[in-house]
C-alpha cells in the first residue's frame, strides 16, 4: 500500500516552468500539467503518484505514458530530481492505472448525479443527435457496430476508458455500454483522465469522430442496447 503522507523537500516543483505547464523529467517536453502525472516522495523515500496534484512535497512530473515511467525508474531520475534516495515500488504503473480508472468512474458518477450524463444507447444517441453531447464514453468491451451507429454523422469525440461493468457501476447498473456527457467541466475532466489512462496503458487516448477508435482497449464483442 502506498503511503499518502508526504515529505516536504525544499525548493519548487521540479519541472515547474510557470503557470499550468510542467516539464517531464524524462522527455524534457513542456506540457499542460493536466496531461501529466505528478509524483512526490513518501516519508520512507517511496515514490507516490499524486494523481490530483494536491499532495504536499516537491513534485516530480512525468508524461502520462507507461514507457516514460519505466525510463524514469531505470535511470533513477526520481532520486536525481528529489536530491534524495527514491524507491520506486513494485506495481507502481498498475497502481496508477487503477487510480486513474477510479477517477474516471468517480467523475462519471458526479456527472450522472448532476444530470450531465446519460447512459444507454437510446438516451446517448438522443443527446448526440440533438447536439447536447460534448463527449461520448464507450465501454471497452462494446461492439464497434454500436459505436458507429451511436456516432453516425457526428463529430463528437469518444473515449473508451472502462469496461461495461465499470461504466455500469458508475450509473448504478450491472453494465452500461454507451454514455453521453454534456459540455462542461466534468466532460473535460473525463476526457483528460481518459487520455492519461490510455497513455499509462500504452494506448492512444480517444476514438475519433464517427467512432473510428484508436483506443486499443475497444473490442468488437457483441453489444446490447445499454
């Protein structure tokens, strides 16, 4: 279990280039911090992911990609950035993926309760066709044919961060395959978290307009009307 208590390290966040931008320890590329993952050191020197970028301590920023995290570990870049011995725990990448999955599910749950998201093919298609949808979320194990039908004639972006069971849990159902979100902060948050999650899985982030998915987690399994 990763310890959430942080050690304060003197100095500003490593990679802080001002405003909302941060520099990746590995690639040295400057990106919006929302597209990256922040890490801090625990009191025992363990590297801890700070997915909400709110924990105290000196931040160390990486692009949200599994290969980047592995390179940081292999080259001991966390120790260099923290100016202290940093221990990368086993299973760190898996813990990040699980944490990002929870963040997507929690945000979808908030959107549902706020009336900013609907689940099920019929309702989602009504929102898409009526211009009410800013983002569509597909189940990874949903059928490609269902995606095409839902997004036919639309330029609404789509992502596939979770499977049908996880989407269903966010909607209080056994499973959900199609979700539409209204424009606003919650839809943008889901899009950002889905992109980070895809990067940590080694996949592209989103399906393009019209359902041309570039997300490797989307399959062509049979679909239902959810």
